[in-house]
């Protein structure tokens, strides 16, 4: 029987995803077969899986830390926000429905079966499953029907490691307060606590650490110092993307309100010859930009309105008149056309929205979602590239006669006659070192020799060492066997 434990946080953004990735790699380094699991994730940054579905990109990174290909069982429920109050619900990799927040509360209990089925399959296949919670168990207003934190932990009988974030302050109250507000039966699932993101000499927190242990009765599993290279790993949130500190070619990405699948930007942020600017709402497009990227979006028509509200449509036309380059990816590609038509109301009320008119194409939204890993050739440079498609909609028009890429059995994307504006459905293209170098060279950047995938793997190794040096992995391993012991006792009875 395999072991399992769950990492829950005292709040959102306490570093759970990175912590799970580091623990996965650390235990794998000990010769343990490990798989990640997150019952419910809310993110528009998704990854295509080998079994033809989609999961949160954080779980794809955790799978990489385990030496595994991403699979839908690793994140059986994925919520993809489409508006302030509604989200697409993806279950075991496939779209189930679109629902409002209030309606989802009633839907959650019906999803527990799928969540437990996925978890059982992983647990049967690996020595250890490391589970990531969502938000915080202290959100007791969400406890009824919960499948993301203690609801899952109780149903699956897995112990919990509670992580507090000292960087945001008040970590003693975070952890002790969590115990104070959750139900005693939930608190009994917590086998230990740890402190994350510590800056400076950890010995300075010895008294605080002991105070938490004394007041809660929970075992301390360690204090994890700040991991400075975390920014080199694929970002889960667009706000976590670090603007490139390089100099030379200036690439500006419009931070759309429903930006999605923005892992396209991670390799560019690390290029020393690139200054990457994540343009925020209310900011004007810099006049010295060499390339503007319109990224993916979970709501193409909605983000067209958002883009116009910022005045970016005017800025883009001026940028193009100056001879600046523009690249639209997925939803950004659709926005560049003459119009986006949604006759069935897939993204919202039925209707159509005028596009930016920078490509002579138009897009019709269709119910079918393309979820495909792709090998392609970038036609302007002749470079091989790989990527993935994760989109709805069919795009056609005269500029498609000048495609962006050749996928073998079909072509992808469109290029304006002047060569300044391009669009493609392929995400992840800049992970390919040779293609990225050739593309950046066309903008005037000098070759850097950056090997992106090798760099990510090296950072995961460093993260695993960091975790192993500061957390008590033996105690965590023993805690992870607690649920296994219960199963053995039940079998004996």
C-alpha cells in the first residue's frame, strides 16, 4: 500500500505548488516513485496531458519534478474562470459545464467521486502521492461539500502538512488561528506544520516555532528559507511572471484580464538579451517596443473589450505604423482578426465582437475544444518547434494563406502581408531553444545559448536539495504512512 500526505496552506499563495514540486523531486531522489495530485485547482494556465485532457500547469510542473508525463488524474477538477462570477468546470481533463460560483457550491459534492477515483488510481501506481490543497482550510465558510482541503483529506484519510508563509507576516497567528477556527475532527488530520519563505537566519524564529508547537500540539517539520530561483520555474499566476531584467530587444506582453496559458513567456523572461515587460491595466504601450505579444485568453471577446478599455487598440495600431512587430497567441491570435463570432454563446451571451483588424481573418467559436500536442516547423525561419493547442474556435481568412507553422497534416496561424503581424494557436513554442534563438535573432537579439528545459530541471534539483536540507523528510515520510496504517488496520478488522 502506498503512502500519501496533503500540503495545505494557511492562505492562498503561501507557496504550496512550489513546495509540492520540491517535495516530489526530493522524495524521487530517494528512490521513491512519486506522483502529484490536486483535487481541485482554479487556474487559466493549463497543460495538455498525454491522455488527451488538460490539468493545471502547476501539476504539470510537479509531474516533471517526479519524472512523469502529465495525466488528467493528477488534477481531476480544474476550474477556469471566464468572468468575475463564472468558470468552466473541467473534470478528469474534459469540459463538463460552465457554472456560476453559487451554482458550483451545489455541484462540488457530486465531483467527490471522480476526485477519489483519480486519487485511488495514482495511489495504486506509485509509492507516494503528494497532494496539494487549494486556498486554506481556515476558509470555514467553504467547508460544506469541500473537495479541495479537509473535505478531501477526511474522505481519503490522508494526513496534512500545514504550511504557513512567514514572508507576509503573522505566521504564528496564521497557524494557531487555523487550529482555532477549524473543526476538531479536521484539526486531527494535521500531522505537522512548517514555515515557508523565511528570509535571514532561521534561528531567530526558534522561539516562535516552539510557541506554535506548544500551543497546537502539532509537530514542526522545519523552516524553509526563501528560494531565490523560484522565478525560473514556470509561473502559475501571470502576476508571478518576472519582467526580464535583460537589455536589448524589448518585448511587451499585454496582461489581459483573463490571460491564459502564459507559459509562452517564461523562457523569454530568462533571456539575457530580452527586456520583457508585463504591461498592466492603465499603462500605455511603450513606444520603443520591438514586439508586442497578445497572449492567450479564457474569454476572447471579454478581453477584447478589456483591451479597448485600456486604449491598447490605439497603441497597437500606432506600434504597427512605426514598423513594430505583433504576435498573437491563441486568444490573442483571434483578437487580431476582423471579428470574433460566438453564435452559440459559448463564452457568454451570443453575438460577435469586432476584432483589431490587424489580420484579415475571422474566428467562429465552436463547442469543440482542441487539446493537442504538436510538432511543427516555423515557416518564416524553417526551425523545428513543438507546442500544444488548447482552444475553442475555428479561424479562417485570406491571411491564413501565409501560415505561421506547418504541422505536417495541416498548417497553423496567419501572417499579414507586410510580415509585421503574426498569429498562431501554438502555445509553448518558445521552450524550443533553436526556434527561440532564431525568432529573437529576427528581432535583433544576439544569441544567448540559453537551454530552457535543462535550466528548469536544474532548478528543480536545487529546489529538492533546498527542501531536503531544511525540512525533516524522515518525519514527513512517517506522517505519510499514517493513512496507510489505517488501511492496514481496516483490512485486519
